[in-house]
C-alpha cells in the first residue's frame, strides 16, 4: 500500500500496490501493521456497504461524538464518488478545513478518515457502491452532522444534489453562535 498524508494531519489517501500476472492482479487493501506504522488506528468494529442509485446522491456530513468517535477507511467498489472530510478537531491548525478525494472502482483508492472528522460523499455515477470499515460501533444518540451546503465550510460538490436524506438536509448551519465546539459538546 502507498500512504499519502493529506494536508489534514492524520488523514491519508491509500493507494494499492497491485501485483499483476497472467491471472490478473492482487493487492492488499488493509494491513494492521502498516496502518499502525503510519500512526493510524487499526481497530475495525464494523464494515458497511452503501449503494447509490443515482449520480448526484449525497450522504453526509456525518461523525460521532466521543467517546464513540469513529475512524473510517472508505473505498468505492463500483462507479465513482467524491469523498469529502472536514477537520473538527478544535485544537487543530486545519480546524474546519476540508479535503476532497475522488474514489472509484477504477482508481482503487481509499481514504482514511481520523476521529473527529465529518465525512460525506457524493455519487458521481449511477450505481456507485461504497464499502467502509469503521473503528467504532454505530451508537445512536451520538451521531451528529454538518450541512453539505454550509457556507462556512465552503464545500464544492461537482454535481447538483439530486438525492439527500431528510436527516442530512436538516443538520443545522454553523454560525458565530454555533461552532463545532458546541456540536462536539
């Protein structure tokens, strides 16, 4: 695997190192030892699959509150998505900054999302399928989110949002009175 740290400390793009022969190819997509060598949490509590019927579908921006904060390893196994993460660590020099990475079945790229990062994505193709390993169990009552169109975040989505859940569309906007520190409390 090839680990490339993003401008957001602790968030990594992970490319596979494919070994090819007459049968096709083989690549490791996860190795606890290699992840630990890069300072990444290696616990996997759940593995999730989402399927998106239409291009333009948007999921996110989700995170869980401590002590149930999640890490995620996200990979698109069919079609393509634009995966976006936002740094919510109040003491981070990149607080409220984001990174966007195209993940696709073709590029086989993954994104490692650290704890206290909001995560979401937009399907770029019909039928996009996303698999992600999560380092903490889903804990109802501790899930929170940010609006995908919050002007304070300045997220740019490549397609018009065609499908979004009522829950994701209803997350409150960040304002001077409502900071992410309040969201994390």
